[in-house]
């Protein structure tokens, strides 16, 4: 009866039980005729089947971005509901429990996980723990959706590294926006790190495990900055990782290949040296392990949309303005 009433509400109608003295029950279902406006509907969890479908009036165009989201839910009806609704914006795969989900995470690309907590075989908490402790998977954001909404459960989930915790009943619109915000914020951070010379790697949000990996990775590249032959194999040896695992990890955190990251670190260092103002371009090339100034100029322009000479001029003007302000002050 509660589910039927919710489904009636989806159509803008109402379901009423008429009691009389007879042994028969009469149900009256009324709904408006015409172009009724669809509302945002919530997913409830009275007995884990008590939910209603959500149809959003204002669809975003996230699916074209190619984000892959894994939905983990043991209840088949809710799992299909989430798949159908979220697939309007994302590329969706599903799993019925944590064991199946973990296997899929290791075999295919996943940008974010949406998971229930209470499931057989492996629950959402254990899935989160294993993902966050796996160096190859730890950068994948996790969103909990659950009826287990006591404070201790929320704190435990966040302590395990989950990025968001959404109580049931919830709105599909709210869930979609949460997933969108997490993914888009990460995209903007990566883009800024790639395109802005002085956007520091510390500004990229990472969990503790990823922070340690990023530090080791950046330290290794920086220590061998002057070596022209320092490459992906060199980095693999230092970090004791296979080429495929290193590629997957760096791709997940930075959205670039290891060779692109090595080149970016060199170019960011060159920007610092240009800003310093004490070195010529030729000297800077030697300091970052790039032998050809013309090749360096091409790489710098491709990365930051400005030539080294123009960037140097900008830095000189800023130093002049700063000196002038200090004199006037």
C-alpha cells in the first residue's frame, strides 16, 4: 500500500482505501489528465522495496563526459532503479554485493562507486575499506547510500575514506548532483594542475594513501630532474611498481600518463626558474633535462598556452610592479 501510494503520487494522483461494512475493500485511484508536471521523487527504504522512481525535469549532459559509475546494491529493484536513473548522466555498471564490485573494480575502469552498506557476502563498509587500502583503487571516490543513518555509522564510513554519505530516503536528483560535483571538482583540479604553472600538487584532493604515493612520485621525478634519459621505466624502478599499475594509478589521480606527468613536473619547475629571474632559457633547459631550447619552447607553449619568452616578460613586469609598490609604500 505505501509503495502504491508513492507510485500514484508520481503521476500526480492519489490512492484511497474506502472501508465499509462489507467484506470487500475498495481502492480509488485518481490522477489528473493532461500534461502533468513531473516532480523529483525520492527513493525510500521502508522494507528495501519501498521506493519510487525519480524522473528529472532538467537533465545535465554528463554522459558525454564518459564518467563510469559502479552501482553496488543487493536489492535488484533498487539496483535497476539506480542504473536506469543514473544512466541518463553517466555510464553505469552494477554489482549485487561487495565481492562482485571488487572484482569489477580490478578489471575495468570505474571513476566513482555508489554503494549500499547492508549487503550479503561483503557489505559496503568492507568494500570501502578494501578499496581505500588498495594502492591501485584508493583514488576512486565512494558514495554511501543507506538506511543505516546513525551518527556512528556515518563517522565510521567517513573515517574509512568515503567521500559522501547519503541517507535513505533520498532524491535521485540529489544523488546525481553529489556524484556530478565529486567528479567535476576532481576534473577541474586536474585541469588546473595541468594548465596552471603554479597550481601546486597539494591542491589536488587525495586520501592519505594517495598522498603518500604522490609524494614519493613527485620526489622521485624532482630528484632526477636534470637527467634527460629519466623515463617511465626509471620511475617504475624507483617506486617498485609495474608499468601497468603505475599507469593506472597516475591516470586515476592526475588523468594523465606517467610520461606526461614527468614532462609536466619538468615544465612546472622551469616556470619557477623563469619566475626567479636569475637564469637564461638555455640554462633552465639544462636544469630540467631538456637539451633543445626550441623543443622546450614547444612543450612549454603546448602545456601552458604561452611561450617561455612571453611568460618571462610577464614575470619581469610583475617583479617591476611589486618593486614599484614597495617603493611607493
